[in-house]
C-alpha cells in the first residue's frame, strides 16, 4: 500500500523501496529513506505524543519565524508560530507510475481559540509531500480565504541526518549577505558554510536555486532545490545549546545540520483571496 494512514502519522512507500513518514501533529515529516538509508534527523529524545513540537524532521514554521516582535500581530504567538504545534488532517492522497503524494490541510477552524484570538485571520494551508524513487518534494500553499490582508513568515525547518557536522559543508551561499544570530552581526558569506561551533545564520535573498549539503570531501550528500523560497537558515546548536534542550541529546549535534528554505527575512503580504506557494526538492548528490 503506497499510502498507509495510522492514527498519528502517514507512511508513504515507493515501489523502489524509498519511504517517508509524516505526523499529523504539525504535519511534520520525520523520515525520508532513499537508497537504503535514512536522510532526515529525528532526535532520539523527540516527543511524539503531540504535547510539544517535534525535534527533528521538517517542522513547518507559520505564520512567524522565531519570536514575533511588538507591535506586529505575531508578537504573542509561540516561537515559530502555531502550524508545527497543531494537528493537521489528510485531505488527499494519490499515486501514479513514478510518484506517491499526500496532502495535509490546516485552516483557521482547526487551531485553538487562544491562537485564533492572537492571530484572527481566515486562512487555509495545504502541505504536499511527493515521494519518487530518488527524491522528495515538500511544498506549502497559503491561501487567504478571509476578507482582509495578512502577512506571514514561513520556513521548511529541515533537519538533515549527516555523518559528521565538523566535516559537512553547505555549498551555494558564497557572496550572500547574512545575519549571524549567535554573534549578532551582519556579514557576507565567504566560501562554503562550515560548522566549527554554534551556527544560527539567516541568509536573505538567496538567488541560487540549488544548494548542496556535502557530507565530506567526496561530495556525497543532499541537494536542496528551492522554489518560491528566497531565504535560507543554517543552524546547528553545538555543545552548549544542545545540552540545554530536554528533547535533544547532548551529543546529537554531531550528526545533524539544519538547512532551511523559507521566507523569513521579511514578511510576505497576502491580500484577501490571494494565495502563495513555496517548495523544496531534496535529492541525493
């Protein structure tokens, strides 16, 4: 069965053996296996009972990145918004000769009264996951179904499982302006991004459509092809931050890197009735 629905998650299985898993809670993809190996990091301490955002996978950030700032309407929302801490529903599934696809939905009627009061806009989100033999595409459609405009951030907060963080490099950001949230500085990227300590950097207006996460000098790794998503966030908590997270193992930072495609440097304005879409395609190098 290409799409198997369980009480808490959906499992996609391709005829070639590739697979993916998506939890209804947060519509969080927690697994992508291709060529016999897991490619997505999920913390061994991740909480999967719907009481907290899932640590790992691809959490969906909406409608704010990080913590909103007053007087913006998102100021009182939880960090990264409510989409990743709300249960979604399956709206469609399909398969053809090459692709297995599921779509999950969330709208304003499904969020808590507290979130509704804090962000009182009518919206509809559709998250599409499409699995092929050798890649996976994840995309979000945001539709303003109300009678007034709203603005939002969104991000595919992708955690990649890697052999060694100290050997990994992210290729494709050379020359891009970024904000280093650890050092509280702005700079221009010189060369490839490497991990030598805590990293939390926001790269704005990234014109390159394809980035590479190279595991080691062999060049093996993952390609990220982004569509409609202008910004990239690179994150690794390193030692101190890792030890301070209850749902993250003290040494797990060695085997993960977040390379996150989204729209976070500026808010996206969406007029009443309008829709926006953004997506990424992950494939092996």
